[in-house]
C-alpha cells in the first residue's frame, strides 16, 4: 500500500472529524510557537542580569513572560492531546464496526482460507496500529516540523554563518530515513502476520485443549508457540534497532553541529552573552523535534503495513445473496 492510497483510505474515516482535527492542529501550533520563543526570552533575561545598569523591572517582566509561555504552551498541548485522543478512538471504533459488518457478510470460503486467529488479530491488533496515524503521528509531525522550521529560522536570524552547518546535514538525515523505511515496513508486516498466527494457534489450543491432551501434543504445540513468539521478538527487534540507528545517527549529526558552534566561536565575538545563550539553547531545543521527525517513520510504516491488512478485509467480496 502506497502513501497516497493509505492516507486517502484513512481520510474517509477522518473527514467526519475534520473540525476537531483542525482544532487539534491549531492548539499544537500555538503550543509549539510559544515553546520556540523560550531561547529568545532566556537570552534577554541573561542580558538584563549582566547589563552594566541592571533594570530589575524589565528582568521581572521577562521572567513572568517565560513562566507564562511555559504555562500556556502546556495548556495548549494538553488540549490538543485530548482532542487527538478522542478522534483516534472514534476512528478505531468506526473501523471495527465496518470490519465486523464485513465479517457477517463474507462467504464461507473466506473463513476456510483464512485462519480464525489471523482474522481476530486484524480486529484486535492491526486496527490499533492504524489509529496511531490518525492521531499521534499527525500531532508529532505538526509539532516537530513546526519546531524545526521556527528554530532553524531563528538560528539563521541570529547567526547565518554558523547555521549553515544545519543545511549540510539535512541531506544525510533524509538519506537515513529513506533507507530505513522499507526495512521497517517489511518487519512490521512480518510482526502482524506472526501476531495473526499466534492468535490462531492460541484459539486452536484453547478450544481444542482436550484433543491436545488425547494425542499428547503438548510438546509439539509448545515448540510451535515458542518458535512463533521468537520470530515476533526478532522482527520487533529489527524495527526497534532500525529506529534506534536513525535516532543515534541524528544525534551524532546534531552533535557535530553543536561542536561546530563551539569550534568556530570566533564568529560569535559580536554576540552578547544572552545572544550566545539564545543561539545555543535553540540548537539544543532542535534535537528533540529533529529526532521526532525521524522516529515518525517507525509508527508510520507500522500503520501502513496494518492498513494493508485492515482495508484488505474491508474490501473483501461479500457473499452473493441470490434470494
């Protein structure tokens, strides 16, 4: 399933809540914009404290402004998260309703060809993965991308020469994300398939526990189950390691940028202590949203793999009713 196809199918379930999504996005934008102003306020406070003629009243105003920014950004972020959670759970509910309605209309041949456990896994496990794309991924993308844009713009405004190091590193970050996408999606599909097989195996052994005992098949079934959960563990490990590599790679690149700022400190001579602190704080704040943008790829690939499973069930041909 391609990005365009996945999001067009997901939008079908989101369009009824477009107002709440816009509200959620606006709240998160406000929260992000306020957070991004912290480096500038902090720098001005420092300049006031170390000024030859200290203005305590101005310093107090900046201190209150900093406190107000933190409080307001927290309120906006909490409001956004609450609205996003409502939409996410509503999408899960709507998907499950459609999936169950489809199950009631599927021909017997479908159930003959598809193990019960795999079908159950679609309704219990796979649909939860899609919901992440409807809420947390969307919010993280808005917050992180807006933070990166504002902070990078601020850094160029403060000192464009030092900020050029960021432009050199961006293609390397893009390359790392691109290379990891296919690996993550492939492993996510394998995890979902294995979860379906595990549910099926559990269903067989629970409903047929007497047969397992009659034929003394406990060891055989235990081996099958152990092999299955070992496979799930290995595939999850691959997904986590790919995500960890991306995060570590981005950390190294940002570390190089911070090191460059210190090494080329001669260009900062024209900056006051507060301006230098503002610049360095903004670069430090850039770490979290940059990592979040890279890490978004992990749940997104998982959601897309789940989308093939869930929407594949919804698209199944129904049993022909001849009357």
